[in-house]
C-alpha cells in the first residue's frame, strides 16, 4: 500500500476522482479499442483476400491476356501488410483474453492492481509498452502500402500519356474494380490502425501518469 | 508551491532525483530535437527544390520531348509535403526561440516553472500538445508521399512489361537521377519526422507524468 499526498492509493481503496475518471473515459476507450481491433482483423483479411484473388483473363484478337495482382508489386505489398496487420491484431486480442483469464486464476500484485482498478484489459495489455510502438510502425507500413497501391491504380485508371503508359482499366474492368474495393478496405484498415495507435498512446499516457504519481507518492 | 508526498515540489526546489533525470536525458533529447528540426527544415527545402527543378528535354528522331516533374503527380505531392514539413519545422523552431525570449522578459507562473526546472525549450513548446499530433499526421503524409513517388519511380525505372508500360529512365536519365536524389532526401525527411514525433511523444509522456504527479500531490 502506497500513500500519495492526501489520497491513499491502494488496489482496495481507489480514490473517488480517479474512479470517476476511469468510469467515464475507460468504457468508451475500451469499446473503441475492441471495435478497432476486430475491424482491423476482419477487414485486413478481407482486403488481403480481395487483392490476392484478383485476376482477369481477356482475349484480344485471339491473344489471351491475363491480369493478376502480382503484376502490380504495390498490390503484393498491400496484401502482405494487411495480412500481417490482421494476424497481429488477432494474436494481440487473443493475448489480452489469455492474460485476463490467467490473471483471474493466478492473482499477483500488479495483476491485482489492474483488476481492482477496474481497467483489466487495457492495463494488462498496455503493460507491454512495446505494443504501442509496434502499432505505430504498422500504421506507417500500412499507410505506405496504401499510398503505393493508390499511385499504381491512378496510373492504371488514368494512364500517363506523356510517357505512353496506357490505361489498363478499360481492358481489365473487373480486375480494377476488385483491386479498388480491396484498396478502399485497406484504407479503412490503415485509418483504424492509426486511430488504434493514437488510443494506445493515450492509454500509455494515463498508465505513465499513474505510475509516476505512485512513484512520487512513494518517495 | 505544491507538495507531493515526502518530496516538496516547487520551481525553486526541484527534487534531486528529478533533476538528475533531467540532466541526463534532457540534454540528449534536446540536441536530437534541434538536430532533427534543422534536418527537416534544410533537407525538406532541398528535396522540394530538387524535385521542383527536375526537367529534361530530349530529341528523339527530330521529335522534341520533355519530361518534367509535373508529369508524375506523386512528385508534385512529394514536393508539397516536403515544402510544408520544412515550413512547419521552421515556424515551430522560430516559435520556440520567441517563446524563450518572451519568457525571460515576461515571467509568469507556468513560464517560471518551466525556466526554473531547467527545461525551457521543450516544456515551453510542448505545452502546445497539439504539436505532437501535428508532427504525427505530418509524418504519415510524408511517408505516403514518399511511398507513392517510390512506386512511380519503380515503374519508370523497371517498366511494367505486362501492361506495356515502358521504362522511361533509359530515355530521361538525368531526370530520373535527380528525382531519385530528391526521393532519397525525402525519405530522410520522413524518417526524421517519424523520429521527431516519437521524441515529441516521449516528451509529452514526461510532461504528463509530471503534471499528474503534481495534481495528485496537490489533492
């Protein structure tokens, strides 16, 4: 049990102003976090499947021509980035659930603190501060993959007449539509990852503030 | 004057462990911050100038052909993003200097706190928490601009034979070399901005921790 100024801080005796804060903000943050993680997982897989299955065969004057997603290296990058984001999000969610289950069986001091303060999931997960960094790096990679794919798509859709790069989307309509759908979903995944990394930083701020306050109080 | 547990915290009486912390970490962080801001400012302008002045005229069988940076929309995006980053970095640095100068003339309570705690520049600047958010958004935009330009360059350099998009870099060698130089510099600017936004978040953590500790102590 540690004391901080006039307020006694312990797992069993959480200060009123702190509890109010938790109740108001935490519920929204938690819901947003869970929704975003699920979105990234589901939509990441959807984007990867849409891009990975994107192919079209056309016959132009007896010449059989095939467009596939591997022709456009940016789409391969997009597929890999979204696959990794979906996988990471899934593993991270699983880890959270496992931590909570194990925590309720094997109660030790920091776990008790986290559980009693009423903020189990995010505190348990955010003790791994690396996850905040990883989310951010992943957000940059997803954004870069989307931007590269978007650039390719603009050329495929509009052509680049100055350099004699023809439009290909009037030939491979179905291919372009499917790639476009995949990219819109990839954009949503990127933005969700950016938002999640902001939330993660926000959670880390609070955690840091609490740890600091406890340390100061304990001195 | 506020008291936090056993340690009296006031502008005139900074706790020893805190001061040691500041002395060790702050000098390095400050130097890194200043170096990064200068790099972003200088290299951002250089990248914008290199890209903006990129043009080449070739005569192919009496046909006069011109490649200019506006042909490649991603290069225009890269130029704008780097220009904004350089401008923002310059204004932000100027703001810091002005704050410090004004602060030493017009001493009020929070300024006094910042000055006495020996961490003038970063505290004064970081009181505008928005700057952390802005840096991060800018880092995303710079990364996206670089990725889009890199994708265009790969097509220009290697071609896309499946879609009859020819290489253009064997025709416009000087144009491609200059664009490549601009892009390498833009990549350095992006990475510097990402690092700066990490440093900014780190500073904000400390600031947040201190404020929290003070608030807790004051209760």
